[in-house]
């Protein structure tokens, strides 16, 4: 029976040991609180580190396992050395700062990278003891970027999802990683990769294209052997838990205690981990400016600053703690009185009841990270406001800003803007507060953490169904045996073969990719083994095809159907064609060559081709879209068609295509075996022209009108060799 297996760096519970006895406590963090109950409702298993080095648990592993098993958890034991180098090291000294755009704090250390790889392999080994290929495996966050690929290698048919809870940086930042390709390949081991916002999706797709050469269609990436979906899933919170918190006696008591301490002053609340990405120093500077510019608010407001200790062994965090303490001391010393401190500083983690009491009491929540994957504090604050009174001041750099547009948005690097936002928030009328809060609250109520998790798993199931349909279309197994049986018994076979991307991989330049001896030998053997008719159907010029294949007993089609050539016959034009349109189209293409480094125009006798395979991928795709739009407005009255192939835009007469060319051979006799193989959109016309019983084969896993798919040109070469072999065997 299949099950849900969640794998994260940490378990939703943390183990501590005091006086030789073990204790379990709920873990902090959005993931643990968000999915802590969901996985048990789904009868799933959660795997992760229990929070204590294995040396401290020596001799107690059995007790740890049994107590965690009661909570449907499985521990991944890590040594102190692994925690130091994998977690505190590469995860938090390399990935965390880089993904949050703090390049100056990023450490590029190969020793830490090796520790990261080793730890991911360790998680993989632990996962294989629990997970099977029938299970759904959901991997979380930046500590385990390599794990999807590692598990895929061991469990090829498993359903694997991955979710990143921090930002994915732009390509210009991500490319700084010396190990960038390995990380991308690791992530692409998943079937579904989720992010909080579309910006992160866009950055990931850009990096995938630039580093690995994989294009996408609406977030669907076709890799060498699978289709991978990349999509947006903004995480929610346990809305009802926070909404109902004010009903708890402990929360009511906490509100009263805080009221007595704050008095009649208004409260501005700031809750964060003590992390340089959270913008705490910049927030303090803005509050300092607020008190300076608006003295009427002195002794009228209190900033309650909650800073949860985090990564206290990392140098930058120790320095940050020192600077925060100094900033708070300076502001309290400058503006404070005997009866009032502008900032009430709590350097500790708060229990749920205390935190929600603060949420309920605060008139303003100041949430201004410099960069944040989502930020659930913003959502928790709004959810707690049962009377819909309270104002959220939110950084536009937080992922939550994409959903919570009713908040007062600020640039956290602009202290004047944040200062003005505080004044606006404190003076906002109740009607406007309610209107803003109600809209955000209804959205949070609808899209809570359970819906977030449910939608992710539904999309994971959906992409697996697409993969299975594509797998079913692959020419292999029984279908391949039928194919070879039919071919071996045939007497007159007609084989249409595209060249670039079908018989050989694409080359960077149109003047490259000459066939090697092996390709020519395969074609020679195919053409002479039986009564086969081989037709090379290419976008190349007739001069190129003559030069490359002129000595072989094959027929040829050049320029996507413009020119036709049967063995021992001259080239024929499929029908009279004009060329005067080139004077209109060529200048437009040349403009886009000038605007796109690496692009070039190839002129064929009856077509023009704009190539951008050597261009920077993102720019090339953007320019291709612009060029296509420009050409569409011109070609509609010129009887021209625009073909979009693999990083090419080709313009040619619209009444000519590969399918039309193929009809010449299809009409020449009664063929008892027909095959057509191609790889891009220009081959769809060829597939359409085939009779129902023909074997039409699309190279690649994208959607096609072909009956079957094959993975790559190398598989096509293998198929052709097998066809030669079975035909020879049928003669013996």
C-alpha cells in the first residue's frame, strides 16, 4: 500500500536530553508547524534529523526510534561533524546567504560541498529503508537539493516532489555557485518542483535553460528521460488555529499581562528569527527615524521586538546579535524615559499562546525582511485579528507580498519610507483597517496550509499521469517487438527520417553536425538490406544534403519540403515558388541579429532562417518571440508561413511543408511498412500525412501528433541498427 513520505532536514519534533532522560518538543519553523498535523492525517511518515547529534544519543537509539515511531516519524541520525559541515556549513554558510542575495556572506568551500553531498547521500540511504517506488516522496528545502536526484537513481519509478521554502535567486546570483549544474540535476530528479512565488519559478526555469539547455513550455521541462513540472504554491498557515487562539484562557491572560506592561500606548510588533535576511537593523533605523521625525509619538508607542535565536554558532549571526543589542540600547537611551522604553526586546522563542497574545494586541505588525521566501508572521498576524483591526506593514521583498497586496508595502532598504508607513498605519481609520484586513483574512482562510499541501500533492499526481501517458507512447517493450516483427516481415518499407535532432543531436551552428561514418553506415545498411526506400526529410539546403549524403542510395527532401530528389535524379522544385518576399523579411531578421549576440540569418533558396542557438538562452527566446510577432504582421498577406523549430525561426512559402513532400513517395506504391521519425514542430506536418497504420515517432517527450516517442537521437540510431539486424536475420 502506498504512503506519503515527507523528508526534511528536521523532524516536526525535537529531542532533548536532560539528566539522562529524553524529552520531545514541537519544532519551531513554518514547515514543522504547517505540516505537523497534515502528514499524520494522511497516515504518512516524516523523516529528518531529531535535533541532537548522534554522539549524544549513543545507546539510546532504540528508545529514540520507538518514541518517534509513535508519532509516525523516522530519525536520520547525524554526527556532530555532519551537523557542523552540512547544516551550519554548506547549507547556512553557502546556500542560505546566496539564495537570499547576500553574496558577501557566502562561503565557497569545496570541503563543505563534499560534506553536503555526503549528508544528502546519508538521507537517501535512510529514505530507502522506508520508501518504495509505490510511495509519494515529498522532499523539503535547501538542505536537501541533491536528494531528489539521488532517490530517483535508486527508485526510478517513484513519485517525487520537492518544495523550496526560501527564495530561488536570479541566474546572475545562482551562477556563482561552482556546483550549480550538480544542484540543478539533483533538483530535476523530482517530478514536481514547487516554489512560493512565480518570481522564484522564473529564476529556476532561467537557470535550467542556461545551465542545462532544457527549455520549458508553461513550466513543463522536458529532460533527457522525463517531464518535470515547475509551479507556484504559496504556503498557507493553519488559519483556524490562529483565528481561534484568542478564545484560549492562556492567550486572554497573556493579552491582559501585556496591556498592563504597555499601558495605553500603541504596540508595534516585530517577530523574526535573528537573521541578517530579516532586515532587523534596517527596521531599527527606520523606527529611530520615526521617533526623530514624529516626536508626538514618543511615549505613545512601543516597539515589541521579538528576536528568536538562530544559528548562534555562525559568525555573521553573532555579529548581528551584537549590532542589534547596540542599536536597541542607543534608541532606548536616546528617547526613553523613566517610565517608557521605546523598544521592548525579547531575545527568545515564544510559546504559541504568548505569540498569539502579542498578535492580538498589536495595532501594527512591522514585517520588513530584506529577502524572504514567504514569511508566515505576516499571515499569522492577520489571521489573529478577529475584529479586523490592525495594520500590516510588509516588505515588498517578502514572498507574502505577492498575496497580501492590502498591506502597506515598503522597501525595507528605505528608512524614510518605512517611517512614513508606520505613521500611516498608526493613523489609519478603523473602516479602512477592517476593509484591508478582511480581504487578506478571507484569502488566508481559503488557502490554508492544508489546501497548500493538498494542491501540491494533487499537482504531483497530475504530472505523474502525464509522464505515464508519455511513457506509454514510448516505442519499447511490446510495441517495439510488434514494430520489429512487422518490419522484419515487410517487403516494401518506406522510411522518412529527419536529420538534425533525430539522427544526430542539434549543433550550435547550422554549418555543423556533419554525419559521421556510423550514421552513413546505418543509412547504407538500411537502404541495401531490403526493398527499403529511405527518404531524408531535412531543413538543410540541397547543397548540404548532396555534400553529406550524395553517395548514399537514399532519396532526399531539402528545406522542409521545397526541394525533392530521388536516387540518380536531379533535384526538383515541389512547385514554382517566388523569392521576392525575401527583400521584405531579411531586413527585419537582420535587425534582430544585431540585437541578439550569437544570432545569425541563414539564407536558403526559398526560405530564410533566423538561428539563435549560440545566443544567451533567455535573451534568445525573448527576441524570438518579438521577431515572430513582427513577422506575423507582415507574412499574413504574403502567403508565407513561420516555422518555429529548435531555437530557429524560419520563414518559407506556406504551401510547402514536409507532409506535402511526403505524399510524393506515399503515392508511389503499396507500402507494407511505413515509418516517419522527427523531433520538432516542422515534423508535425509529416506525421499528419502518414496513414493510420504508419509508425510515426517523435524524438523527445513533448506533446505530438506522432503515435510514439523516443528519448533521443541515440535511441533512434539504436532502433535503426536493430532494424538492420532483424531484417538480415529474416533472410537467414
